[in-house]
């Protein structure tokens, strides 16, 4: 980073410093949030929570609202750092959250993603396909899969795989962008053109926009679904007040 860039960053951070918001990843406190995302017509039309242009970024480390919401839920609400004797699978891990979880010394913390050409993955991330997870049944206590399923044509198959590797009564956090005003999920697998996908689904590599039937899709994969909202408690983290957490559970085995 050049001297000029460092000076510009320092001036920016000083200009936006304040006490309205706080980033749990880097500790920066600010009076406002950085504007991120894109103003695509389909995201506006369908009122997609978790997408679109919005004030949601940290000026210092550039964490976004959905990353900080996961921090609030996993670290503060679930209080996972107090329970080290668990096995966690984190699909397409967010670097900042993953670094926090790596430091907790859980019995097992596995990160996996489907490696793509030209993308550099951290050393702790394994190459794996969520449609064919290389783990035995009933292995993990917790699965984290944040904004992944909207990229996968066979999303129900992926959900079933995540459910399969969970222990009975194991939990999964399964977040996706979701339309507030659309009941049925919109998808069309005949569309492969990146520009057309961006136009219809809000991003060049998305294959759908989930509707309010997302809960039913999760249930069809065998999950018990708890849809909860904790944002009132964590307003200072700059989370999206409209983003619910889909906290799913694998049913206990029948006796």
C-alpha cells in the first residue's frame, strides 16, 4: 500500500469515526456505514434482503452486515467459544468469521469450498463439493452455510447433504438472499448467460431468488426450521433489521 493510499485511508477513518456503529471484527467505531452492493432493478423490485445497494460496510475492514449478524448469533447468542467439544463444518467460509472461529480451538472446525480457477483460498479451506460431502452420517454438531445455496442448481440435494452430515439434534445456519414480497422461489436453469442471470437473479453466478417458500424447501430436505430475528439486540453492529436467521435442526433419530 502506497503512502498516499495510507494517508487517504487514515483521513477516511477519521472522517467517519463515531459511536453509532461498532465492527466486532476490527474494533472500528463509526458514525455511519459504508455503502455497498448494486442497485439492480430486480433486487429493488423483489425487495431482496441480503442484496442490493445499502449502507452496510465497515470502513476499516469492509465487513458487511450479514457477516456481523453471523458473529452476533454464533459468538454472542450461541456463545460457542464456551463449548469447545463440538464439530463444525463451515461451507464457503467468510474470512473474518472463519479467523475468529479458528482461534477457538474447537474439537473440529472444517472449512470447505468448491475451488474455482483464479481464486486463492486460505490454507485451512479444503476443496469439497456440497453436493457430495466427504463425511460420514451424523458427524457435525453445527453447519454454517451463508449465502451459498443460491449458487447451486440442485439446492435441495445440497440441503439434504448438509442434513445428512449433522448429528441428530445438530444445528445448521442456512442463510440466503430472500425476497420479502415473493412467495415462490424464482429460478430457471436454462439460463447460463452471466448477464441474464444478473438481470433476473441479482448476481451473475446466482441461479435463483428465494421466495418466502424457502422455509418449505428446507423442511423438504428434512430440517426443522426456526426463523428468528435478533437484530434489535445488535443494532450497533450495523446489521440488517430485516434479515432473519434460518436456524435449522436435524430431528432426533426415531427409537
